[in-house]
């Protein structure tokens, strides 16, 4: 990118990738379409992930049972998906895009922390049960993942705090 556009100009551009594509003779609108598709795909993945988490928590009894049923033909947790879609739609309609993106990133990192810690807990429980031997790496790797995600969350929090003062 800096071979096509000087670093200073690139750093000040509102759409740096579009600028690089435009200066290299490509169609800058193409990158906008790709970015839009990627953003919509990311939102869809978040809705799918969140609805399945809600369904699983409802099945385990941690959330109301009405979120647990799945559609008999598609296997989709319809109620949980509708709830998540309503929440996402409300947030998208009421929050500025930058704030919504930051919140989404924070939630995703928090989910990564919780999933990794859950995996560590499962592996430690398996180890104490004395069944199959549990690899040390199956505890170390998710521990590193949880620590890294926590670090990113802390850095994000520090950056937000800087903006307040």
C-alpha cells in the first residue's frame, strides 16, 4: 500500500484501501462493495453465533426455555435468532456505526475469553476424572487464547478511557 500511496497520505485517508486501489488503476467502488459484503457477512456470523449460544444456554437451563427450541426441518433456533436479530437491529438503528463496531468487537473478544476459559475448565475436569490422558497443550493453548483476548479487551478499555479525559 505504501508503495502506491505515500504513508502520510494513506494515514490521513478516510478510505485507505480504496485510495490504493484507485491510484493503482483499479475501481475504488469495487473495494466499497467488498467491504459492504464483508460487513454484512460479519453481522450475519454474529447473529448466528449469538443465537446458538442463547439456545445452548436455554437448553442448559441458564436462560428461559422458550429460547431452546429448534426448527424441525432446518435445525435453526428460530426464537433465539429472532431475539438476536431484534437486538442487533435496535442497536444498529440507535447507535453510531463506530460505537456499534467497537461494542461488537468487545463482545466478540469477551466470547473468546469465555469459550477459552470454558475449554480449560473442561480439560481440567477431564484430567481430574482420570479418564483419557489430557494433553498439556490442550490446557496451555486455550489459556494463551484467553489471556490474549483479555489483553486486547484491557487495551481497548484503556484507549476508551483516554478518550474520556
